C-alpha cells in the first residue's frame, strides 16, 4: 500500500512499535535513574522509525542505538 509515496507494510509498522516501546523503556529508565544516555537513546528510538522507511536500515540503526547505553556507561 502506498500513501503519499511512503511504503506502508506490516513489517515496518511492527518494527516501529517494537523500537518505540523499547525507546519508552529506555526513556523511563533514564529519567528515573537520572542518566542522560538512556534518556537520549529512548527519545531517538521513539522518533527515528518515523523517518526511516527501509526495514533493513531501521533494524541496523535502531539495533545500534539500543546497544549504546550498554557500551557508553555513565559513572
């Protein structure tokens, strides 16, 4: 289905829901713990699926973003 030149399919919608939910979890954790890295990653994870239309690129970008709080530790 094409809506205004944007490809809409079930895979993109489900991945957007998955990454948005993970983003909400990171945002909530970061806010309660007072850590900016998980909070920033959570915000980006909730917003970036709206701008990425390719399924593979979305999985790579959001998967990489989800690993950032585990790699970059705040002390």
